[in-house]
C-alpha cells in the first residue's frame, strides 16, 4: 500500500501524504516513500515544481510513535526538500503537529487554509524539536519559536504566517496558491534552480553545522524514561506523570 499519492498537471507534481490510519504521521515507511518520490521529481525534466499536500484532516501528526523514522532518515528527507532543484510548495488544509512542522519549514513556499492548526508538541511527550530545528531556526521568528517550542501551545494559520512558518494563509488555500503556481510555471527551470540555491544557502549551512549534533540529541531524548512515559501516556490518552 502506498503512503504518498502522485499526480501531475502542467508541470506541477503533487505529492499527497495518504496514511489515514495514523493521521499521516512520519513513519519509517512514509519518510522513505516521500524521500524516493521527491528524488524522482528532482530528476524529471517534466517537473517544474512540487506541491506537498495531504489527504484527510491532518497534514501530519508528527513522528509515528509506533514506527518512528531513523533520525538520519528524517534529516535526509528535510535536506532533500531544501536541496531539491525544483521549488517545493506546501499546501495545508488540516492540522500540523511536531515533525510535520519540519516539513513545512523545509519547503520553499508554504500556504494553509484558515482551518489549519499548528503545535510543537514534543515537550509534552518528554522530548525536544531537535531535528526539525534544522530548517525551522533559520526561517522562523525566534521569539515565537521560544514560546511555542517551550509550551506546546496550539496556534492558528494567521499566527503561523506572522512568525514565518507559512508564506500565506487564506480561506481558500488553492486561491492563495494560484498565482504562486502560475508564477512557477512561467519561470525558466534553470533560473528557478539557481534562485532556490541562493535562498537556501543559509539553511544548508545550518544542516552542515548542526545535523550530527541534533540527530544525536533526538536519539538520546527518545531513549529516556521520560520519553517512554510521555509516549505511553500519549498512546493511552492520559496525562504524563509530570503534569502539575
């Protein structure tokens, strides 16, 4: 069974996360399949741009706690989104949590409907948003990240746009993206690749400098008793033992 649906229209390849049983959580299988699909898009001359979207009411619930991806594989996926020689556009109509926010930050352009909600929920299960910080820290307002990283609060699409997590938000996400996709279709492929390289240089510097350290941090935190309690509590739909 495939976890990523692929369609193409006028040079725009749409990759839709389609794993409804776990709300498009980032399982090892989904991360691998999405990595392969993106790599294919990068090689195909017929693809001018990629739209990353989802089926159902959730873009991604974050890491799949029952089948988590290897941290190195997640780093590789995020880096591929940043390095791909084609612009990648996120299209969101549902909820985004934890690791799913890393996908948004790694995309070149991200738009969401006003119905979308967002939260960095890692601290509530006893871990930290480590690997996803690679694209998030260079692109998102630091004061806002401090608040939402540390509290796990939920915020809306307008706030996500204000802090730089999204490019734009609107009632109809497809209306928001219509001029964006039109502009990409009118642009020369080589010019798009070179322009993207200019825009992503500082993000890739962060990957080069911090990826190994943050991967190790993620692996260490997920192996702690606190994390085991937090994940168990999440799966059992109860508060973890540290809640006051």
